[in-house]
C-alpha cells in the first residue's frame, strides 16, 4: 500500500515540478507513523525519475534539552511549542524556501545536546520534501504546496517504540499524547491534508 501511495504522489509531483521552480511537499504525521520511511521511498522514486529534490527532517532542528524540559510549562506544551524554535524556523527556513538557493539552520546533535549552524543547498528547480510532526501547525502550514498525512493508530505507533522507552508510560501520557491530541483538535491535520496514507 505504501509503495502505491508513493508512486501516486511521485506521478503527481512530476507534472508540478515542470511548472514550478520549486514545489514544497510536507510529510506530516504523529510520532512513529512512518514519515521518514515514506520520505525515503519517495526520494528513491524521484531519483529514478531524475527529479531533483532535497529532504529536510524537522527532528534535525529541535532545540537543546534545557529549552524544552523542566521549563515550568506543562510537558505537552514543552513538546508542542518548545521542542522546535517555531518562529525561528519560519523565518530561517519557510520564508526563504521559495527563493533562496541556500538556507542556514541550527542542526541538533543528540549525543552532545548541542546545535551547530550549517548551510544547506536547495535545488533551483525541483522538489523540497519536509518531513516531521506537527507540520500543519498554523505558523508553518501556509508554506506547503502539498501535504501528506500519515494516519497511524496510537497503539500501533506505541509498539514501534523501543521497550525501554515504552516503560516510561507517564511521559507518553503527559507529554506526547496530550500534545498530539491538541494538534489534532486544533489543526485537524487529517481533514486538511491533500493526501492521507495509512501509516
């Protein structure tokens, strides 16, 4: 099923990149819904079609732990609002993604809990794939030409986590799941996506 959806999207994109200098596609979905796998398979298909593209993973751009843990805010708020520099990414990535050949962003290193500035090059004519959770938040969603949402039940996604991570169930209840519920209620990502795929 996933391959069929990837092929359908790739066929659609082929016509779009002819008419646009850049076409921006979002791969949205909640944690462990299969976004990275979908983006990778789409990239392989685009390479086979000789379509230029660049994939941006939003998890590469989260902030340091001190900015998103033990801040005095509720845990779900920390995850939804503070995990990324939402307005910074809007200014440094989304507002520039149409016109610039390069963008400079903070890249997070999990092992050292530090960020480093790096410049990435964008294809002049081609596709920009952005994959990550909460892409349809109000601050970002206007910058996408096409949005895919991977719809995957919570129970299935939870079982994809490592057993040691699943053991800390309170973190899921208080941090992740509350933020996901807020996002679904506020932004209605399934209803607003251009394509919904079973994750």
